[in-house]
């Protein structure tokens, strides 16, 4: 992960030179506040970044200095003209070569993605602290980047609103780079092609497209760490008559089937296409501004099979299916912790006890991430203490520094260390409830 000071994310660092102050400093070049700001930037060796960002602000607002900001105060016609030019420039930057109306729609979609990042965290990872991190109403409803930029320098707005305007602009920029990459890589078409490949060559062709067989998995768990000890597949009727209890779970899986020789093997499949909000969060976690570097799992599939023998049968079937589709398949970056004691746990917040087979399959011009579980390892992925994905989501948002970056304690009055422990305990209670 790159240091925050080396990325645009330093604009949100309340401990750095670009912190959002309690009061808006005077815009005069020779004011004491301006000199203190310049000195602070020089001390942190970020003066080049400061000049670049300052010039970008001037270009977008079509001004020569911060002292010119007063020209747009109360001048709605000028703001509309500046906004129109800004939208066109941003459209060209992101490669949106369409009509002006479509450019506005695209930029406004980036605004919705930026808001969606905060709403996702508010609705899940920080659900119990939603009132702490709720957006200021005025910032929530604004999509125009010029209006957001002007708010940062407007003393009428509270520190929290000015910080959120800055945060929204940064998140919108990340959303724009992600959308640009999706257009360049034609991810939507590739995703549709991937689904077509699965339906035509991988799944049982005697079944209708989308046909699923629902079953229950009845599992017993170790009270020490809630790891899965035993599993039993039940029909819907058997599952309805089965009552879970302490250290027992009843989990519904809707499975497809594929043929391996003369065997018809059941498989639970979850197709994974990251939404823009998830990609933005991944860029933040990785400390990376370029989605081509940080987001390598845009297309993905998670599969759950009963045994390791079934897993091996699926891999063999998968490569043969690619051959039937007239494409050679190469498996890259293979990580197999299903048959060994521990995983490598490379990601922040992940556990070395998390067992899975992970690889990327290259076929038909696509690179698809596969995560393959046995039923037992999947239930550990869902329920086991310190392994469960819900806990992992909390850990990686807090431990990567993303929570502190998006919700600094001096603005949101939220003790992030306590919030982390509370959320982990809350999710654990939900996971072990019966």
C-alpha cells in the first residue's frame, strides 16, 4: 500500500497539510494563514503536489488566483458558464465523447457512486454508527463539481460540510477513472460473454438457464472458534423440519449442476461483478489511484462443492469447457489453501485460517477470478471467528485506514478503535445467532 502522502488521498488526511480547517482561511496570498499553509506544505515535501492541485482548481474554475473566487459569489450566470466548461473538460478527461447532456449524466453518475460509497459503509460496516457518519444534506444533493469545489472555500459552510465536499470530489474522481477503465476494457460485454460461456459450456445443458436446486446445509460448529465440524445436505422439507440450536446452523444454498464424465455434480455458484462503490473502496484500501493496477478481479465466480474431489472434477470440467468453446484456458496466480494448513493471508484484515482455492482463468479475451470452496470451507468463510467475511469487511475498512480517512475523528466525533471492536462483536453475535 502506498503511503497516503504519495497519493491524492492525502487531501483527506486531517493530520496533513491539506486538512480541512475549522475556519476558512483568508484567500489573500500574503495573509498570515496563507504563509502558515505554505510553510506547512514545504515542511512535508508536498509543495509540488500543492502547486499541481492549486493549478487544477484554477483551471476548473477559470480563475488566476484564490482571490478571484469572490467573482462567482452570487453571480449565477457566471457559475453556470463555468460549470458548463468544467463539465466539458471533465468529460474530455474521462474520455466521454458524447453530447453535453450525456457528459452531465455521466458525471452525475459519478456523484451517485461517491454517495453510494458512504451509504454502503453506513448501511453495513458502520451500520451501528450511521448517525455519526451521515452526510450533510446540502452535500448529499449536490452533483455539480464546480458547486462542490466552491463550497470548500466558502466560510458560510461548516467544517464538516466543507470536508464532505472535498471527499465527494475525490470519490467522484475515482469513480470517473473506474468508469473510464470499464469503457476501455469493455467489461460489460465481457461479463455478458462470461455468463454465456457458463450457460453454453459449463452448466448442465439439460437444465434451463437459471434453474437452481435449493438445499439446506445443516452444520455443527466448534464452540471454541465456531469453525465447521460436520455438514449434512438436507432437502427443503428436511431443512424445514430441522431446528438449529447452539453451535448449529442451517444455511440455504441454491445449486446448479454440471457433468463430469457420468457424474452429475451439484455446485453453488455466486457470480461476482464488483459494483463501482466496491471498486472505489478497493482503491482506497490499496492506496492506489489507478484502477488498472488495484482492481484485477472485476469478473469473478465463487463456487462451492461438497468435497475436494468435486473441486478437482470442476477444474477439469472447466478447462475442457473452454476447449469446447474453442479457447485455450490458462490458470494463473493459483493459491491453494484447501489442501494445506494455512493460507498466505496477503490482504489487510484477512486470516491465515481462511481456506480456499483461488486462481485467475484466462480465456476468450477475459481474465476471470475464481474462488472455490468445499462446503465446509465455505461455512467457515461465512461463520468462523476471525475468518468470516463480515468480520473481514470490518477489519479491512478500519485496519487499512479507510475509515479514518473518510470519517476523521475530529469531525465525526467517532472513536474508530471502539467502533471497530463494537462492529466486530455485533457481527459475531449475528453470525452465531440461531
